[in-house]
């Protein structure tokens, strides 16, 4: 076998392994983020179910909850969309040379920032809902939210 063909075969194998490894690392990271996002969605669903089950909300309160839900959904979808894009960019950066290069670090920081934005949006959602409740409703709400947060803690 000539050196040309040997080098070509080695290059193809290294490129294939690098591409596969980058995609696999991106998929693992995506699964971890999906688990974190699922916990946030569950908390929101818990709040919605709790409001319907345990609180006698006025029509005005129900309308405000719907508006808060809509805004939270818009924010969450924007961040989730950006997170998916950044995950793809991270996989691409890793597949280039499989190191923790500058671009890989940039994408990791962007992912961390987006996950933080999602967490902030969830906490803002909880507080916004609380703000539309009466003082009596807030007491029960606070107890239930703390219990839900502690239940979902790792």
C-alpha cells in the first residue's frame, strides 16, 4: 500500500470517529438539558394543576393566569429554540478537532446561559402567579410551591 492511500484511509477513519464522537457528546448534553427542562415543565404543570384543584380563582385571576402562561410559553420556546441551535453548533465545534477549543467553550457558556434563562423564567412564572393571588391564597400557594420545589430537588 502506498503512503498516499494509507494516509487517506487514516484521515477518513479519524474524521469519521471525530464526527461520531462530536455528535454523541452533543446528544448526551442534549439529554441532560432535556431532563432539566422536563423538571421545569413539571413544576409549571404542578402549579397549573394546583391552581385548578385547590384554588377558587376569580374570572379576573383566571384571565391573568392565562396571560402569564402565554408569556412563559413564548419565553420558554424562544430559549429552547436557541438551546437546540447552540447544541448543534457545539457538536460542530467538537467534530472539528475534538478539543475544548475556544468555540466549544463559547457554545458551552451559551448553553449554560440558556438553561439559566429557562430557570429564571420558571421562577418568574411562579412569582407572577403568586402576585395575582389574595393574601389568604398566597399562604397556601407558598406552602405548596416550596413542597413542589423540594420534591423535585436532586
